[in-house]
């Protein structure tokens, strides 16, 4: 609004008094119409700041009758105040500058106070009324901005909430223009890349990628601005050159009538790790299928070889030289059995056949034996109160023989392997992938060449080896055995210094009474034994072993034939004293199904489950399926005698 000049006194030339009076009345009517119809509040002020004009909108907003405001000082009636709600000191009021100097104040924010003491936010301007260039008063025009302030507050809250959501988003959020320059982003982009907000402003996103990833990002951005969507997996490169795998996806959006690309990125580090673990598990499963099948057949062959060697060694007619040869052959078979056991470790679902074990005894025997004939010395340290574990002794022996052999090979010119064990209680916040409880922690440290950092993540992978001679199954079998015992293995290594393996096994709760050493005497008996096995060579050697032990043997090739022979024998009153059932019969009824049928016929049947394949959980939990005892292939005559003696006579 321009400054208002008062009209000068006198009449205009050429117009009569009546005409001027009519024009003045018309102007007054027009002024009243404008004042009454406008939504803004209008207050007229004289040079002293007294109110001399109030329009209806002003009176309504201030909750006064217009007559109540006339003649009052504007600062006492209007209660004009600062934007924070506090009143201006009179000498600082910007309106005074209008009244005293003829200045104009434009669109000030303030708080106006109503008659009842309540307030509302307002925006006002004040214009001087000038005569001969001097202020003769002023006009105060204001409007209630409550709705506008509420909208601003709502928008601010929405913006704040949106920013909070974007910053809480676990990944990266970004908005770029068609040139690929960053316009908006969340805090995660700063954290991941290491760039400050000032550095990121306007940065071209291509700078966050390297190599072929630059091309992928450029192509995907082009597709987005052509109206599509695009996703890609690339490495995000930080300011320090570090790389983090990310999944990015984006789409085109319109902001301020311009096309932009809005997108998000998710850190794939954890997923990549899970994929590696899954791949590792799939490798283990594939090896397990292959190894299980090979080991099953291998153990059947070993059963025939070991059984025949054992029978030959019992022949009193052979001399010492032959006895020595047979002993060497038996030792070779036992070494082959250890190899077979490594293969069986990978069999899918294969469970250990558990017994109470002294860790100190197992470790001492395994590590010392593995060092024989090498320039390496082994030192073991165990506390007297070391807890016991429930484990498969053969598998645990294999674990520590493999670890010790690796340590020996890492010290070709000699050195010392230190082995110690301790009772260890794990809490809920240990950081280890183990349940809380009691464990035995075993440490095995060598002074060898160490393992390069790049190889450490792969040392437990099947077939991975850095040796010129080696199968790559040693540490893989160690890992599998420990996993099946619900334990954990970790490793630390420094090239040129040595390697330390840490193994954790769940400890048995409570006190354990050491088991007496087994009697090696050959135990004989009497009775008729039914043997079910699909391998002819196993049936033949079992026949010889049983005959030597004093038993009479009859044979079936599968479960169907075994059931028929069992029923027939009972019908003739010549029941079998016991049955030995092979678990796996290709193309026929195996031991599990056969046992279920035999128990229906005779709930008191005494049965031994036997297998060269520990994939089946029956070998670890045979009693659950009705079997009386278990014997794993291959086995010797003496072992067979003990098992039969125990179930038929009740011996130890």
C-alpha cells in the first residue's frame, strides 16, 4: 500500500459544491464498503498512536466491540507483541517508527492479544498517512495466521517425521537428479561411505563405485529416467577405499516438475556370509552323500577282511612269523577303518555313538601317538578336576589326531605342541555360537609356520588344502565331528609364529565315575543266531566268527527272508537266541523295518543292529527302535563275542 496523502482544502476548479459533496459521499461509501468487506483487520491510528478507525474484521479478531477500541492506545488495547508472545517495550515498537518518522513496516510476525487475554499469531503491515511528507498517523493491517501456522507446524512435523523414518531405515536412502548428482540422502550414506554431508552435497553417485559397477549403475540410472525401475548388486566404495556389497533399487519420481531418481540400498554383507555358510553346508551335504555310500561298501569289505584276519590269527597251527604278518594286516585294516570313519563323518545326519569319555585320556593318547617318529614334542596340561564329556571316542580321537598331524607337518624341523584343557562355563552373552552351560575348553597350540589370513576362512572347507599331498578332508572332518557333538571350534594364527585351535565340548553334568577298562578275553557262548545281511562275504565271515565263538548261524539276505526264517524256527520250537540285522539292504527290507515286524511276532526278541553306515540315527539311539545292542562295521571276533555275551548272558 502506498503512503496515504490527506486531501487538500478547497474545491476543484470547474466543479460545483454539490458535485464535490456527491463525490465525497461516494468515496466515503466506497471506503466503508472496503473496510466492511475485507477479511483483514484494519486499524487506523492518529500520530499519538490512538485508534481512530476499526473495521469489523479487526474487532471480531480482537473480540472487542469497535466502539471499545476507539480512542485507546493501540499497544494497550491491541496488546501487540513479539513473535514469541512477549509484548514489545513501547519504545521499541516498530509501529512507532511509522507514526513518528513516516516509515513503512512490511509483513511482521507477531502475537495479538484478545480482550479475554488469549492470543493468536498474526502477520501485519503498517503504513503511514502522510501530509506534506510528514506522518499524520497510520493504518495497521493484519490477518490471523493460526491456520497458516498450524499448516506450517504440520508440514514441519511431517518433514521431521519423514526424516526420522528415513534415518531410521537400516539401509541407504538417496535422491538424485538426471545428472546423477546427490540431492537428498540419509545419515547411513555418510556412515557407510565416510564422507561428510558437505562432501556429499552435489557429489556424482558414480564416484561411489569402481570398475564394471560404474557401468551397471550408469545403465540402471538411464533405465530409471526412461520410466522403468532398476535393481543391481554392486560394491559401494567408501572414502577410504573399503568395499561393502549392496543391493540398490530405484524408480523415477517427479519433484518440483523435474524428474529424479529415488532409491534405497541394503547392505548385503550378512546375506553374503549366510550364502557362504549355505554353500559350505551344501558342499558338506554333497560330500556326505558320496562319503556315506563309499564308506558303507568299504566297511563291508573291511568287515570281511578284518574278520578273516581275526579268524586266521586264532588258528593255533600258524607260527609266529605268520602271526606277525596277520597282526600287521590287522593294523592296516584298523588304519583303513580310521579313513572310513573320516568319510562317515560327512554322512548326512550321522550321529556319534556316545560314551562317557575322559578328555585327558583321549587327548594324551591321540596327540602323543600322532607325534611318534617326528621331531615334534607334545606337552599336555590338565587339571585334576577336569569334567567329562559324552562323546564318540573314535571320532574325538580322530579330531585330535588330525589337529596334531597338521601341527607336526607345520613344524618340519621340530618344535613343541602345547595342549591344555580347562573347565569352562559359558553365559548367555559369551559371543560364542553355543548355548549357556558347562563346557570343556581345549586349546592346541603349535610353533609352526602359521596360516595366511586369506586362507583362514576356508580351512574347514571340504577338499581345501595348501599341501602338495593331502585330501583336504582332515580339518573338514574335524569341523563336522565337533558340530555333531554340539561343540565349536575356533582358530587364531599368525604367520611365522604359530596356530592355536580352540575346541569346546559340552561337559557332563554332575560327578562321573570312571568306567573300568574292558576285558579283552574272548567270550564264547551257545545258541542259534540269525544273521541278515545282503553282502555274501559278510555272511561268510560272520558264519566263521560265530562258529568260533560257539554259536550256530543261519543267514538271510534281506528282511523278508529273515522274518520268514524267524517265524518258521518258532513254529518248530527252535527259536533263535538272537538276531543280527544289517540296517541297509539295497532293494530290500532293511534292519529297521525288519525289527518292527519281529517285535510284533516276539516282543522279547533280542536283536543287534549292525551297519557300515552311521548315517542312520538308529546306530546312536538303537534302544528307541527295539534293538538290544549295536555293533558298527567293521568289528573283530572279540567285539562280537562281548556283544552277544552281554545280551544273552548278561555279562559286562
